[in-house]
C-alpha cells in the first residue's frame, strides 16, 4: 500500500470521490433528492488544499483530503475506501497521514462533517479521538449532519 499526497486535480482522486458520492447517495436514499443535493456544493473539489490517494499496487482504493477552514483549522473532506478494502483500518492509516501533513502545514485543529446515518464513519472518527461539536458553517441548519473536531496541539 502506498499513499500519494497530491491535489484535487488528480484523476484517481476525482474518480474515487465520484464513487464516494454514489455510496453516500445509497446511504441517504431514504432522504429526498433535493435534500441530498444541498450537500453537493459543500463537496466541491476546487477548494481542496491537499488530497491523499491510497493505492494497492496501481489501483486507487481510497482517498481523503483537507481544505483550509480558518487560520489554524482545516476541514477534513472526502474520506473514502473502496468497499472491498473496508474493515482493514485503511481509513485510519490515511487519516493519520493526513493529520501529519496538517501539522506540517502549520494547522493544529481538524473539523469534519458526516451524516448521522453514517455510523461506521462516526465510530471510526471517535476511535481516533475526534469529538462531537456543534455543527459549523455551512452545516449549522443540517439536521442530518454530525460534526466532529480534533485538536492536534
């Protein structure tokens, strides 16, 4: 396994985020499409500061990214591992590498949003010492969102 640190223009990163969107739409299939579409604008790739792509040999199997949110804070975005590779701790490995890069880039706090119905993700983040916080902008009025934070200082 190898992790490439790149940017949002990386074609493997883009492909993986499309699969992620399909996966999230499946998880949220019970919600109206217009409600699901509200989140699409929050997942634009143009604001991504750094993107991480996890490879098994030449096959891109996972991704994660972050973007600057405030002076000392980044927002973790687009964390995903292909279904056949789940349950092996690969998301944690990517997040650990992402956190190292965040520190290296001079930030000391991470925030993120995920869906309340995405219990596997919430549990994984909590196992890595992320704690639930009040929803931050732009998710403040999103009842289906859960926001988490981790302090690196």
